[in-house]
C-alpha cells in the first residue's frame, strides 16, 4: 500500500485450512477478481498460503498466467482500434498511412515482410535474417 503506483484491491482470507480450491471461498473470490480484471499482481505471505496441493497450485498458476496474457492481447487489440492510441500512431513497416483509409499496403515493404516470414518458417535464426536484411 506504500507504493503510489499500485492500487490496493483487498485481502482474501480463508479461515479454515482447505486442501482444495473448492473449499476456499476467499481464494475463489481472488480468482474471480483476477478474471474480472481487477487484479494484476498478487502478494502472498508464503507459497503454502497460495496453495498446498501441488496440482491445484500449478493449475491456478497457469490460469492466472493465461489471464495476464489475455489482458495484454485485449489491450493491444483495443489500442490498434483507437486512432488516438500511441500504438496506432507508430510506423507499421509494410504499410503507409493516409487520412482517408488509415493503413494502406506498401507493396515494396510488404514483399520484404513476406521474405522475413518465409525465412523464419525455413528455420533461419534472427541473426541470419538480420544479416540478410542488411544486404538488401
């Protein structure tokens, strides 16, 4: 709570010791708030307080990781739809921008982008692709 960049959402407590997530209403509430996008960081006194069952712990950890990833993807999709977004105003290699249509294909650059994808699919390393691009 001392960090001004963070917003405290709440404390989630389970009074009784629970061996499974289904018997922990506080933990279920925490997960629901994570899924609702209210939480992006969790602090726990110890790992054992987060989960004692290794399988449940790993399943929940993976689920929380997916939620973070989904939120980031949603944010990126949303920012590319908003013309006032900084992401929308960045130069997009392979495209040009005009006032009427937004992004329009730049044929010369698009051909290079296709080459990059082809090289990557062929198993070229990023270093090799970079060196090839430097020769163009």
